[in-house]
């Protein structure tokens, strides 16, 4: 019976710890939001540059024929 009580107490303590840690998450500030937007813009620009490079490469292949 003692093992069961220890198991219940440990499980309860772990649940409280998880709940407390999840409540401590910091809200996203304006700087972090702006940084994420910059990251998205840079990624989109990189994709567009890659597409342009592919088109140039295809055009170069066509002129060699």
C-alpha cells in the first residue's frame, strides 16, 4: 500500500510542476514579433531568388541547344 501512496504523491507533484512551468511562459513582445516577420520575409525572398536562379539556369540550357 505504501508504494501506491508514493506513486500517487509523485504523480501529483509532477502534475503541479508541469502546470507551474507551463504558466511561466513569457508572452511574445513586439521585438520578437517583428523578428519573426523579418525571418518570414527573408525566407520568402530566398525562395524567390532560388526560383529566379532556376529560370536563369533553364534559359541557359535552352540557349546551348
